């Protein structure tokens, strides 16, 4: 109980600090997205956190109405063959600005809204799509019951480059061994990666 209270306070304070720091850059990012391609600045994507389907906020990085193509035209180009995840090195759905936002992880920052709402935490298992969770092995079926995080153990350990089962194993380890010290180490590593190697998460 004590840990959860402290974790929530850290979520709120960290989010406020993050939004305050990013506020001057938000109009520039929004303008760049609008000038680059038609469509909204923000998108809401289906994810699962704490056993519920939620809408995760992100800056739009794709051309409008192309997300579904990964299940049809682009399915054969999927480089991930070890599970339900989808990845293409040169994804044709990405906009020019979207590629830059993803490279430096800037598209992720609107998730701070989800943190303030209490839907996710700053640190937790990686949030996945409902369709992906259907493919979890039996020993990881309870993993989506945990509150997901903007960053987490799997994100700072290789993120999308990790094998499917390795990612689930790391996130499961975090859920079973949560502590303020582990959260601090993950947060510190996240900051270092964002500053020096943002493509690593």
C-alpha cells in the first residue's frame, strides 16, 4: 500500500515536471505534424492496462487511416516472426515528421495525459494492443492485469528489438518485484537513453 501511494505521487509530480518542460515545444510539434500531412495532431490507440482497454494518447506519426494495413497489405513485410508484434524497418505508413518523432521518442510524450488520469504509470509493463494480448502464453495471461507504463524494464532492455517471450519475461519480473529502487533505476536508465540513444527504446 505504501509503495502504491508513493508510486502515484511520483507519477503525478513526474508528469507535471515533464509537461512543464515540454510545453514550449508542443506548438512546434503540433504545427509540424499538421503541415506535413492531413489529419489530427493526437491519436488515441487501443491498449490494455490494469485489465482494461484504454485509449493511449500519442502524437500522430502515420498517414491517416493506415494502421489497419498491417493486417492486410503489409502483413507479409512484418519483420517480427516470433510473436504477434509488428515491425517494418521502413514503414511506408509513417509520415516524414512521424519518422523523426519516433526516432527521438517524442511521439510518446502525450501518454503523460494517461498517467495523470491514472490509466497508466510512468513505469510499468509495456502497454500492448488487445489483439496482441490474445497471443500471450498461458503463464503470462495475468500480465495485462498490471498497470502499464510509459517506460519499463522491457523498454530499457531493448524494447521492440527484444524477442516476444523475452519482453514478456522482463515485464513479468518487474510486476513480481516492484519496488521504489527498481523504479528509480528504470527511470534513470530511461533518461540516459533518451539523452544519448533514443533509438534504443
